[in-house]
């Protein structure tokens, strides 16, 4: 797909070209919306609204990552909806491979290909705890964790999506991960050693 050519054609009113862009990015937009909003109907509405908005404002796209641009629109629509409803999202912890868009077994920071069946059960329990801890994060921290650690974006793309400097993304992600570590001490026995705040003995 020649994305640059499709964007140029779409800016001239070629609906078929824009529809090809929609097909390329609708799954990623939907997955992000679902993880932020927590239910399928709301996610579908958010994605539909996002692509309508993208088409109406396509001339404002000045280059760079079209993926980041459309996901920024999607994320902003989801944040607006969350603020309107004053509810917390439910984060599905099944991330995507950033290269293929396919779902991966577990977040990169928890993955371990050598796990036994018993360890896999423990990981599922841990993922449930992580989900609750993510929901407890402040909105700006939660969004960055979802984009980077769950959605699989790099820092630059996340920076473009939330319209914040790269340093802010790094800072928020570091602080979010620290809060997650602290929250996860309640599941100390499930944590791999490298994610424990205290490795010598169980905290009291």
C-alpha cells in the first residue's frame, strides 16, 4: 500500500482511497477504543466517529505517521467519552504485535516463552491483578501504559497520539510502571523477581 499516494488522493476527495486507509487502520483503532472504553458498542461508535472526523479534517494532516494521527483522534474521542460518563476503562491485556497487528500472548514486559502450565495459570491471575491496577491509574498515566505496554507503540508514536513531548511520555510511563509495581505488591507471590520492589523477602 502506497500510503502517501492514498492520502494525497483522499485529500482530493477520492473516497475509495480513504476507504483503503480505513481498512488498514480500523482494527487498530477499534482495539484501542475497546481497551479504553471497555465495551464493544461504545468502541464501535468511537471508531466510526473517529474516521468521520478524520475524513472531514484530512486536509489538516501534514505528514508523519498517519497511524499515530488516526489513533490520536480515536484516543481523544475515547477520553472525551470517558470524561462524559466519568467511568474507568477496562483494559484488555492482550497486546498487538506492532509489526503485524496480531495479538500476542502477553505484554512484552511479562512474556516468558519457557513457562510451564502452572506458571501460565499464575500469569493469567497476575494479568487480572494488573488490569485492576491499570484501571486505578490516573488518566494520563493509564493512557500511556495502554498505548506503549498494551497497544505496542513506541515512545514517539505515543507522543504523537497524546500530543505530549517525548520526555513527558517517558516520565509518565516510568511513573505509571512504578505505581503498577507498588499496586502489584498485593500479588507479590505471582510477580517475577525482576518486577518485585523487594526481592529478599515478602513485604509486610
